[in-house]
């Protein structure tokens, strides 16, 4: 009898991660306020000219769409430029389809990637044909980021077929759950793009730039209209590439546009260019896409491999048009395979298929730029 009781208790303990309750229902979403846009973008965004987007769009006008997951604060699909391209996502905070965005951060990120053209404004996303998959994992990125919930969001996005996962922020500390989720995504051939982060403001020690520091993640720093790094951008070996991120125009919740300055926006722009490259080169994989982005980047003031610029400054025209000779490609060196953990994260409200482990093992060998340097991440 005692042996049977022990067996039952053990069985229940094993099942607990699978039966954990879903996201706790908040009394009211956005209880601390809700952002809402007003006026449209006043003119042509400088980044549109810097990136030569009119030429880029002419080169890729009929390219098929890529599914990009924005694991963030939600995406407000009420905005006219996001209605057509935002698919049904999920909300791991309050429940729902991911369309609630209290602060506008996720909406801005999504719009920089894939906002549709609107003849009344000069702003549009880098890849207007892209499908955006919203995955809401926090109300605010400043203080609400739960790494286990973010990990669950990554797993959910991958299970829904996302080819690119964007985490345009940094978390304050390392997380085994998130590290494992990222490794699973990379092993399945997903391109993970993250913000390089900002230097700590003096209130505490500088934490590791999670998730940009993880193996297989493309870390992006921000530059301004002169090509200089945006003030406060965190340099380091986690920076693989630089892109416009200072005073860039993005969509606001509901309507209108606003300006943002941070490496978060640079990560979004890079993800948009990656989506264009992938759509234009359908036989490519994540590694090939990164090779194109890094090998065709414009030289930076610090030279190739600079801790502030990585391989250089993103150039979408070159990434789409120039042939890449792998043997002569400096930016293709340093790739290392990333082994994915076989046990998916069990975050509240999320059941990930057991097929993850099998698929991950079959996809070993995927790596991203200069990952040998990140094998010794904090544990």
C-alpha cells in the first residue's frame, strides 16, 4: 500500500508541469495606463532613406511572406498598417490573442518589421508582406519581464511555424529556461534576433545582455543618422551587427506614429531585412540569411568585429543583391553548432509538443555568427 501511495505521489509530481494553471487573470489589462497614438508620421523617416527602402521594395515587391514572431508586449492590430499582416497570436499574461499592447513597444517593433504601405504616410515596415505573429509575454518590458514566460513564448512561436523570432529587449539576468528555449529554436532552424541592450544607468551592476548573449542569437546594436552608435548602446562580443535605431519612426497603438531610440528598434529593422532576404532566397536557412546580412554589411568605424558594430552596419540592398562567396566570406567564420536541450520549457499555460526534442536533434548543426565566443555564458 505504501509503495502504491509513493507511486501515485511521484506520478502526480511528474504531471504537475503539464497541469499547471494558465496565465493568472489580471483584474484589468493595462491597469497602469494604456498608450495610444495621435498624429501620423510628419515626414519621410531618415531610416527609410538611409536603408534605401524604395529601392529595396522595388527589388522584393512580389516576394512571398515570412512568419515573424514578436515576443513582446503584444501587437495592437487596430492600427491601419498592421491590420492586414498580423495573424492570431497568444497572450501568456492575461489570455487572448496577443492584440493587447499597453505600452506600444511590441506594436512599434511589429510595425518596423512589417507595417503595410499607406499612401497617406511615408512610413512603412521594412518587409510589408511579412506576417506578424504576436506573442504577448509582458505588460511592460521595463519591469514585467518573466524569463520563464518569455521562454514559453519562444516555444509557442516556434510550434506555430515562426521562421524568425524577435526579442527586442534585454532581461536583467540569465535564465536557464530561456537559454534552453532559444537553443531549441535555433536547433530547429529559427533565426532569433535580439537587442544588444543599453548600458546600465548606474542604479545597479551591468547584467549580461540576455538573450543577445546566447549562442545562436543575432545581437543588434543601434546607430543614428550619422552612422555613430546610439548613446548608451551596450558594446561587447554579443554584438553581431548594427542597424538604425536612434529616433526611428514606428506605429503607435490604435493609430498614428511616434519616434523611438534604442537597440530594440535596430533589432526590429534587422529582423525585417532578414525576412526580406529569406523571402527572396527561399532555399536559404537561418545561417545563410545571417551570412548575407553580415557579409554585406557596410564597414564600421571600428572595423570588422568591433564590439559596437559587430560585422558592420546593415545594408539591405547589398544583402539582397550581392553574391556571397562562402569561402571568401569573413563574416561566415566562427559558426558553431548549437545543441538543443531535449526537454521543452513548462511555463504556465503552455503545452509544447514532445516532437520538439526529435526535431531539435534532427536540426543540430545550426549556428550563428561568432558563437564560439559565447560558449562561456553565465550560468
